C-alpha cells in the first residue's frame, strides 16, 4: 500500500531521467529534509525512472569515494536491488564558478558556453582577441550585450571551462530530466547552467532540493 501511494503521488515523473546533485554525507546537515525520506523515495519509486544519475563531489575535492558513498546509501537503508539502478558520476566543481561569483547573469554564462561548444573552445583562456570580437558581434546581432563577460574574462587569470559533465548529461536517454539536490546557488546551479547550455529540458523536483 505504501508503494502504491508513493507511486500514485509521483507518477507524473514516469520515464524521466532523475539527476541528483550532491545529496551526499558532507552536506547532510544542510539538506532541509530527512535523509531517510530521500532513500525511501528511491526505494519505492526507482522503477518509474528511465535512469537515475547520482552526481557528487568526490575524492578529487577531498570528499567521499564512490565506495564510501555507496556505503552511506546502504547505511541509510537503500535496498540492494536499487543500488544496481543508480549511476554514480564524480562531477567536480567550479567550472562556471568565476562567472557565478562575479555577478554575471546565468543567461549570459549560458550563451558564452554555447559559443564555446560551437567553436570547439574548452576554456576561456583559449579565446583570442579576434574570437572575442566575433563573439561580441554575434550576440550584438541578437540584441545581447556580452561586454561584461568579455571584460571579466579576457585578461583574467581565472576562467570558466567546459567540463566532462556535459558529455555525461548529453548521454541521458530520455532528454527529459527531473533535477534535484543542491546547493541551489552552488553545485546545483552549475548543473542548471550546463543543462540550459545544452538546451536540455528539465523540471525541478523541490522535495529534495536544498
């Protein structure tokens, strides 16, 4: 009966790709929801999703290993058969953070990323003056002023870059994503920027967003 009630409640998400961002032990104190409720949701509803991708900050950032992370799921009650349906991806962090922290509007960051992808540019330090001129002219024709973006990045020692995460997101099968996790102004925000840059449709699942 409990399974039926949960399934009935969340059935509108049938066939979507669930993407979970940084619901991991290091951030547990800031969740705003009970970890056991999140684990129960996965136990009771995993079969409705086309896929479940668990994005996390791992050992490269001094955080949890994949083995430790899976053990955390088990300790919080995840069923063994559900673990087989989860794909874990250590995504890293801060690929768009310089723009985020410099008050560049996310919409402008998205346009920059799109231009970089279209022109096979991996990081903004590789953008030559002539390419900046072309980028500015390209978006000026659309009525978009990218001069603040250029001013921030052209001669900066910092940068933004196209992460491997973009390829992971492209590989999601349904192209119709349900996104949750956190933090809304940090890692989750970076994933939102990435999805928008890839023109991938997604809905936010607020119940486990923090």
